[in-house]
């Protein structure tokens, strides 16, 4: 009789455990991500040139599992003309998912397929978005094929125009795209990589926020000071590109003081990446020198 009671107690406990675990499993399995009623659904923007299969692959890359939890739109060649006066024959592949955040959270760039975005770094995107007036958002960027990465910006701009009261200033989007074009141009030159270009642009903006230049001459002075401080050597043509770019920003009254803290964080991130890269190169160079000296020593023995 006692054994029967023990078995009944054990069975009851086991049944209760399965019941609790089953309920928890059901809740977790059916649980949906909460909708942010303040900002609305994240917006996914797909390049028009994507095939049906590529679009489905991009959905997966952007971690879009439930179509009801995002607003999906397409970015076209007409959009690239409207937003940045681009080529109407452009093929749009790179896509993005934009999730708006609370004021002060900053811009966070996640390149899901960095191997397929060949010319634009996270910091370049962040700099351009801050110039365009996008200050608080998580932006995921992906492409199923290799592309430069410029067209993803257009999709982000269109996503912001979809929301009521969030439309961007077209002059700012154009100058932001100009900034990105200059950044990728400079990064393609000998002696300058993406991180160094991002550091230069970020430091110039930070100086503008601190000094509030009133004239083109003030802009020129800031640029020359940063070139000297960062030990960057540019041709006169490329230096003039920077002067013209930041003079246009000054004329548009783009106030970088609003995002000064973001610029400082961005500058620190870039400096850390540069220091890590230099450290790695230093280590590799030391290894190379060691083996070179070893080989020279062996040669000297037999000479």
C-alpha cells in the first residue's frame, strides 16, 4: 500500500512537471516580439534588382522570420534619382532593416554580409546617416551579391520617408551621399584605409561642433589642422573636395553639436580599430623580421 502511494505521488509530481514545462514551451513557442507603438514596426527595404530567391535570402539574412512584424518596401532606380540624384539605370541590390530607437541611443550599424559590401564600412555609414539627420536607429545591412554598398543609403532614406513626420531633408541626404562618395574615393587611395578616412571625417565634424565655424576660411583651417594632427597627406584636389563638402554642410546649417557625443564614441571606436590593426601589423612584422634574421644568420654560416 505504501509503495502504491509512493508511485502515485511520483506520478503526480511527474505529471505536474510535464504540465508546467509544456505550458512554458507553448508560451515560448508562440511568443511574438512586442510591437513598439511609439515608433511602429521596423522597416525592411529591398533592392529592386533582387530576384525572388535573392529577396527570400535577404529576408533570412536580416533575421525577418515573421512578415507581420516588419513593414516591407522596395527601393527603385527612381528613388536613387529622387534622393541623391543618382543614375536612373542603377541596379539596386543592397538592402536594409531599420529599427528606430529612443533619443540618445545613437546610430548602430550591423553589416550582416560585410564580405559583400566592398567599399563602405560601418563607420562610413554611421557618418553619412548622422549627416543626413538620422540619429537614433539600429540599421542592419545585407546583400546576397557583392556591391559597393552605396545604394543601401537610399533605402534607409526611403524608409524614413515612410513614417509620418520623419521625412528627411533632401539637401542633407544629397550631401550625405556626397560625403560617402568622397570617403570611398579617399579610402581607395594609397596609404589610406577605410578606418583612417572615417577617423578623419569624424574628427573634422567633432571640431566643427566645438568651434562652430562662421566662414569657409574657418572650415579650411579646421580641415588643415585635422590633416596635420592625423598625419594624413592629401593632394590639393582631394583636400578641396573636403573643403567644398564641409562648406556645403555649413551652408545647410547642419549642427553637429546635436550628435557630438555620438561622434566622440565613433571616433573612439575607429581609433581602437586602427590601434588593433597597427598592433597586428607590428606583430606580423616582428615575426617576419625574426625569420629573415634567422635565414641571414644561417646563410652567413655557410658563406
